[in-house]
């Protein structure tokens, strides 16, 4: 049988310089190849513009993702035109994001989590392949607002241009843009917070449980906490507190236990990003947080009431501004669609995290069945997994081991390549970026208006949250659901990556915290302990 000739790579050495799109710690090829391949292939529909070339560099589990700078800008502009000319496109995209998020969650919910040794190799391949298929469909829609705004701010600039055209003064544009893109609905992060505060309120209103929780809090603070030299909210402090809550478990009534258990089951996975199945919220974590809240004697009913009113007031303010500025009918539709992206993207992210979390036992069983390490299984191409499980081809352990140390993954339409050794080194050298160490001021987009000042804390992953204190300025590559607890303490939030529908912008608005997004270099310019001031309204961050 004649084999089809291998496709030739067209774009890898073209004149379009590589641009760093994302810098992601704690991630693997197994998950990444789904969306990276989609960007150069399936994203042509419905987006209408797939990337010419995509490349990632892996050093262990740390990934740097690149695509052509000119190519990504053109893609952003193309999508802006789609959204502006086709007024229903954003609404359709929001519907599809929710639809495929729910399909992804349904698939994940039905994945086997135990006794996987009883599955055949064909069954293992089915779960692996089906996950790839559904997750790819999800990314075809989920990535639309990302590509249109995250990397070059294309859509943000289009909205600013419109506001300028209707007479909005320059110093008011960012403030008005934040108000006009406020979502009508609440994100899952806000919903989770309200549900948790509702549990706390129920405990607080019950004299028996209030006394039980407050007594444990006081005992810990007097005998186990700060007097022993532990810094408040440091990892060792939190761990000691989690162990202490075991003292009251047997005394909590079943009704309250069930409320906490249901909340744990519903949200425990949201901290998971994207490897390491143990990096989740435990039942004791939620119990500990409730003990602290009750112990601090906060009025939860008042907090909930204020937050609900704050959301209502923002929508009232938004509608009044639309009327005041006489926003045209077409742009009202466009702004409504983009506001909703802030909700549907969080909906999608929760489903995605849940799916990757539930896929880990399948991936572990594949590694065991193929007699390779879990990390080696994480660095196999999809075609290699198929050939090994269905075709009986033994994995090349030496090659896989090289990939786990350092490799480059390249994609363009119809082509996927992975390189190691000198080839990978030469490709990585083309992406080198240097930052002037003397820079003291950087600029980005406004995620949420306001000013803040404090010491920088670089919070890249959930394990970094222990160093975050109230009033610090949180600086990150890009925030995620796993570090929301640290975001709540910040006087301001600053990120390398951006877009008005980014996670940082969404949460900053919900919390009312000044936020600057899309700085590209914040994590490279600032270090822990630097004192900075943030003028988010102007998109400025300055070292003092």
C-alpha cells in the first residue's frame, strides 16, 4: 500500500516573529495539544481564521506558548469585524460555550474513577479520544473572545474607538468601558462565594453551632496559632488550623455537615490547575474557612445583602450610562454579548478544570498499562497513545524521557511535530525575550478602575498564596480560580496577560479591586517585596 507523502512545513521560518502568548506553569502536553492543535486547525470554523503557526516550549511542566505576532494581530482584527458586522455572533458564541462546557462536564462526570484495571485498551483509548474530541469542540468557541482581545487588545481598542467617536472624553473612556461591559449575570465564582456565605450565615444564626465554631477558633488562636510564632495565613498556619477542625467534627449536627459536604463535592476541584490530582480543596479546608469566618464574627447577612445590592446598583449605573451616552442599538447588542463572555468563560473554565481533574485516573491507567511513568504519558502525542493502545506499538521511553526534560511542540494546519535535543534548542533560541531591568513603570489595560498601593507578591500558582497579606499588590502571569482567595486580599491586581474578559478582570470587577491587565512584563519587572502604586484607571503600575 502506498503511503501518503508527509506534508511539508510552510510557516515555521517565515518573517512573522514569534510572540509570547502565554507563560503557564504546571501544565503538560496531554492537555495543551488539544487547544494548540485546535488553534491551527479546527479554529478556522467558526472563527474564520486559524493561526498559521503555533509553538510551545516545555521545560518540565513549565510551558511557554508562542504564535506569530502579525498573524495573531490579524486574527484579532478579523474576529473584531465578525463581532461588529454580525450582531448575533457573540450571542451564538456564548450559547455554544455554555453548550460545549456542559457536554464536557457531562463527559467528565461519567468517566470511571475506580477499577480502571478492568478496562480494555480499546476502552481506555475511547475515553482518551472522546475527551480530545469534546474538548476541541469546546475550544472552537471558548477561544473566540480570547483571540479577539487577550493578546493585542483588538476588541478593547475597537470599543474605545467607538466611545471616542460619540464624544466620551479620553480620561473617562476606561471608567466607562468597565461599567458598560459589566455582566448582567453572576459568574460561578461569585455564585460559589454567595453559597458559601449562606452556609456561614446559617451556622451563625444557630446558637449551638455558633458557640461550637467560635470556641474552636479562640482555642486555636490562643494555644496553636500566632503565639507559637506562626505567621497568620502562612501555609503552616493554615495546615495546623485544618488539623484542628477535626476536634469539632463529631459535634456538628448532620444538617450542617451535609451542607458543607455538598459544597465540598460541588466545588472541591476548582483549585486544580492542570497536573497533580491532590491539588484540590479538602472538606477540612471548607470547615476551617467556616470556623475562621464564624470566629471573626462577621455579619454574613449584611455582606450578602451588600454584594447583591452592589451588583444591582452596577447594572442600574450601566443602564443609566447607556442612556446618557445614547449608545446606538447595534453597540448595545455588541456590549451585551461581550459582557456575557465574562460569565460564560468562567462557566467554561469550571467545566474544563473538572474534566481535566477527572481524566487523571484514565491517564494514570494508560501509563501503567504501557509501562511508562505518568509524566511520560503526559508527554505522548495523541497519535502515539492510539498506536500504543490499539496498535500495540511500544512507546519509546528514551524519547519520552527527553521530552519531559525539554521539548518543543510545533503545529500548523495538518501538521504536528515535537522536537528534542539540539533541534529544540535552536527553535527555542528564536523566541528569546529580554526585559530592561531598569524599568520602573509599565502600562497595560484597565481591568477595573481605581488606585492601590502595596508590596508586590508574585502569585503564580495556588501554592504561592501563603505569602499574600491583606493590602499587598497581587502580580501574576494570569489569574485562575485556584488563587481567588489571594485576590480577595489584594489592594490591586496586575497581570502579564489580559483582555477585558480575562479571569483577572472578571474577578477584580466582582470584588471591586483596581486591576491592570495585559502588561506583558509585570512578573519580569517586579519582584516580591517591591513597593508599587497602581493607577488602574490609567492602566499604569509604578515602582516606588
